[in-house]
C-alpha cells in the first residue's frame, strides 16, 4: 500500500504537466492544419493619409486583413498604393506591383478580383519554393536500390515527406525524411495546396527517383490549371497529363482488392486496407503506348451519281 500510494502521488504531480503538453500539442496541430482558411492580407500605402484610411476600410470590408504604412510590407502581403485617378493602373493588362489604385477603383470593386488573383499567385509561388527546398533536402536520403518519395503537404497528420526504398523488404510505414512541412512551406501556401488537391481529388503524390523537381512542378501546374479552369469542380485524370515530357503520370485508386499493378513501372507498397487516390509520377520509360487510328466513316465518302 505505501508503494501504491507513492506511485499515485507521483502520477498526480505529473498529470497536470502531461495534460498541458498534450493541450499545447493539439493547439499547435490545430493552428497548422491546412484545412483551415486564413484571410489574405493587403498592405496599403500612399501619400494621402486620409485616402489610405479610406482604402483600409474598403478592403477590410472584403473580409481581408489590412496593414497600412508606416508598417513594413511583409512577404505574402498584397501591396496597394493609393494614387489619384489619373495615375491608377487598376485596369492595366500587366501592371507593376504594388498596384496603383484610386479610391474610386476600390469603392466600385473593380480591383477586388485582381487582388484575389494576385494573392493566389503569391501563395503558389511560396508553395513551389517550399517544395523545391524539401526535395533538395530529401535528395540526401536516396537509397542505391531506387524508390521514391511520398508527398502530401495538405494533410495535418503528415509532418514531412516520406521515403520508400524499392529494395527494402520491410512492410512498415515509409520513413519520414527532410524538414517538416510547416517549417518550409508557409501556412497559407499549405492551405492553398489543400484546396487544390482536395478539389482535384488527389490524396497522395508518389514521386519516383529520377524525376526532377522541374518535372514535378510541371505536373503540379497542370493540377492548378485544372483547378482554375473548372473552379474546383473536376477531378484530375491521367488524360490531363498527356504530353508532359520525361514523365509518366498514373492515377490509381487504392481500395481493398484493387492493388496497383504494372509490368513497366514499379509497384509501390501500400496497405491493402487503405482507400486513397494516389497520383504516381514515374520516369517515362517509353514503348508503352500504341497509336490507335480513329475509325473511318464511309458514310461521308463521295460517290459518283449514276444516271438512269
């Protein structure tokens, strides 16, 4: 009984600290969840302080976060400079940024769509730069027998890239490699990746060794273009990636009884109980596609008219 009481007292003393650690861990995971939506931020500058404050109120009404001079514009913020109407570049085809706009342009809402698009372009650039850093660091973990990397920056429960070696007989989960996603990719860039990949129904991405980051970027840009054109209402299919040089893109829906099978491309390891839609990016091995001629329609063939 004295020993049991001692253990109970130790547990009672350590329990508050343990609960605090678990709570902080859950709070951190919640704040870095890519499924969340963080408002974009605009930075407003200008020579007229009164018009700058008017512009801040207008942009804030668009459900944007707004900062104004003299605060410094940080990376990822969309820059706006308030100028007289005759100096406005709100309707220019290729304006310089920060964008010069007038109060009238802001109040009639003409530039809101342009600012939204600018913010989207900036977070995509951050996403691609972060992925490039990840692949540069993860290349140090390549094995001699080949394999590939699992990529999924849009899931909160996956901390970093995972490595799968082809010559590894172990059936355990792939080994995490490289820095965590949240250290390399800004939170809003991961949120954008979540929106794009969920809309196109891509759950995981497998990148085979030998596929350069430039080729991976081409594949991702096809996905983002599909998202832009169809407004997130069409999922990615293999036909969308035809014509990309040096890579072969295959999409497989893993489910019980439907494993990935290919005589040309390596079979990646996956739990047979899983249900997931995976986009595979392999090195193009060639010689696996046959040209199929379209059927000829004889009904449109001209024929001589015979007179009686």
